[in-house]
C-alpha cells in the first residue's frame, strides 16, 4: 500500500489539498525546499511534475516551468533522486509523479517502477498513456505497491470510466474542463453533477484539477470532491517570486488549505 490511501483515511472525510509543482523549476535544490514548504503549510499530497518537451495537457504556465527545468538538463533520474532526498526528512507525505510516457518507456517499466519505489514515490500519472494501453506499466507499478493514477475528462465515456475504475489506484483525477492546465473556466455546478455521476462507478477518492486558482474555487470544488488539485497557480507563484519562492508559496498554500477546512 502506498501513502495515499492512509492519507485520505486520516483526513476522515475532509477534502485533501493536492499541490503540483514542476521538478527542477527554478532548480532542483529549490524544488526540494519547496516540497517541504508544501508539506509544512497544508498540502496533503505533493504532485511533482516530470519535465517533458512535448506536453499535451499542460498550459503555458506549466510548459514554461518545464522548459526552464529542461534547459538545466533535469531528467527523470534527477526527479527520482529529488524524491529520495525529500524522503530523508519527510516519510509521510505522499508524492505522485505526473508526466508523460516517453521518459518512463525509455527507462523501462520494471526499472522505473523499482527506482520510483526505492526513491519513495507513491503514485504515477502518465498523461498520454490511456487505460487501454497501460497494462504493462500498471503491472510493474503494482509489483512495487505504486498507485496507477488516471485522468478522467468531461468527455470520457461511461465505458472508459468503468475501465479506469478497474485499473486505478490511490485516487482518480477529474479534469474539470475541456482544455489545458490553468484554463480560466470553472463551472462548479457541472463539476458537482459529474462527480456525482462518477461515484456510481468509482470507489476511489476523486480529485478535481485544472482551473482551480484561488480559495473561492477551492472551497466550491472542495464541497463536492475528495481532493482539490492546484498546479498553475502555484507554479506561477514560484515564477513570480525569484529568491522568495518559499514564503510566497507558503502563503498561497495556507490560504487554499484554510478554504478547505
């Protein structure tokens, strides 16, 4: 079992805050410090973005962060080493890697799963690997007690939702809108209706992300979701506060967590 299930159990029905930052932006040492900042200021789960050159789901803010990290040569191996460093001082906060299949495929599924487990990763979300094609990776992850996390879009059919429900672990990530990360439109009434429908097929916690930028949005989504996932707002905060990233990030995360209380 990963750390994700016990974390939701400890929340005892309260909404989890899942916080996304990009590994290596602005550099790996700062990312390590920011991971601890997230955990210390209310983030229940850390979602760590693996920089990739050709993202399909990331909006301009997260794309720019990945480009800054890639310019420094940050690799998947570096990200795993970063998680291992984080685990030297934090053994309880779940860490989910979010990225794309190519770097994992190049490393090899078995080698990646073993290295991720050794580093202290809890779950893996590969944006561009559909449920119908993920079996080999899923088996490798399961062999090391790593959760295989999936995205569900507003356009996902009921048949695919049922397929995902059979294969998913940890939690399911519902994309709240048709678009990329950081998009502005957030229809909380539509999100509420969709989550109610998804619960007919999914027993895992359901997190909602894409488009949640502030306390009001977090509060509205948190009223119906098991987890609120925030990324672009945090990544932009880091970019806007060079040299003062930790303090700025701490304030935003604390505000979001308070909205979920």
